[in-house]
C-alpha cells in the first residue's frame, strides 16, 4: 500500500510577510511605550484636582476644566505671549538671513568650514560672551535680548545650503540673463523652490527657541520671563499638584504640536530626502 501523504496547507506562511508583521508589532509597541506618558499628561490635565491623589480607579472619567482655570492665577499666559512673539521673530529673521548666506555658500564662497565649526560649538559656551555683548548694547532685561542673539543660525544656513546643492543651478543663470538681481534670484526664485526645507528649518528654529530655559533666565530675568522659565518656576512652586502641572505642560506644548502637524509633510520630506540623498 502506498503511504498516505499528509494534506498540504493551502495557505503557507510567507516568511517575508511574517517578518513585516513582527516588525510592525514591535514598532507599535515602542510607539505605545513612548505615548503612555503623553496620554497620562493629557489625562491628568483634565482630571479633577481632588481626584488625582484620591484612591480611585484612574480609568474612571472625572473630567474638569479646573486645572486650566487655575492657570490664570499662575501668571503663565504673559510668558506664553512673550515666547510666541520672540520665537516667531527668531524664525522670521533666521530664514530671512539664512537664504542669502546659503546662496553665497552655494555660489562658491569659501566659508563652509566656518559654518561647520559654528555647528560644533556648544550653545552653553556662548552664554557668557553673549551676556557681555548684550550688556554693552544695553539690552539686558529687554525683550530684544531674547531675539538679537538668535537672528542667525548656522544650522538653518547649512540646512538650506544642503537643499540648494540639489537644485539645478541653471535657474540662476537663466534669471541673470533675464536681468534679475541677486535679491530677486534669492527670494523670488530660490526661496519658493525651498519651501519644504524652509518650513522644516522654521519648525526646528521655533522649537529650539521655545524650549530655552537658561539663556532667557539670565538675560531677561523676571522682567520678560519666557514660557519655559515660568513653567520651571511653577514646577518648583506647585509641588505634587499634578493636575495643574499637567495643564501647564499641555498648554505650553500646544504651539509646537500644532506647528509640527501643520508642516508635518514638509518636515518629513526634508529629512527623508536628506537620508536618501
């Protein structure tokens, strides 16, 4: 008698699909681990103040706006306004000045090594020289002290320069033949072609300036406190009032979150192109 062969599976497991499925599960697990603190932050911001430390099930809904209402007494909205204005001005001037600087590097100005060296210098080392400069300009304790030292950024220049290297330089030659000035070429032709990179540079510049703590504390003091300085003082003052701290952290993080989601495609396109290129 012939041996009976076992029936073959009609749907064999594809090892490639299985590997992709496992990879996606691991990625979702990592994302979930990173999201848990953020979810708890948002949850604690809306929970009632008397329910946070109570011996209750934390999953029981107890929504309240009391924590956000209490922020009115913590002097957080004036620093929020100060940071919004200062960070927006920094982004505007950095992009305005970085375009011609990157254009000059792309055109052959031998200063690329200077910008690369500036990128390697820790920002903390510049605190004392910038303090002396602001003191000589009589800008200490003024809102300009939050803006003037950040009018230009070597990182923004280098990011735009890397994008300009990929552009066909024939555009500039054709524009010169048509009689366009250098400023017209920079801001009228090159600038619109670098919108994704400029958006990414703007988001990074805004977030970097928004999160400053030490420098604003030193040069602006209590006259014009920024949002991170006010948040640090609130943390030391509020103690274990987790609802108030959660509401403050949520409010102070909101501008960056909104800005990132507004320019998410441009940011991803810029750095995805940098990795591939």
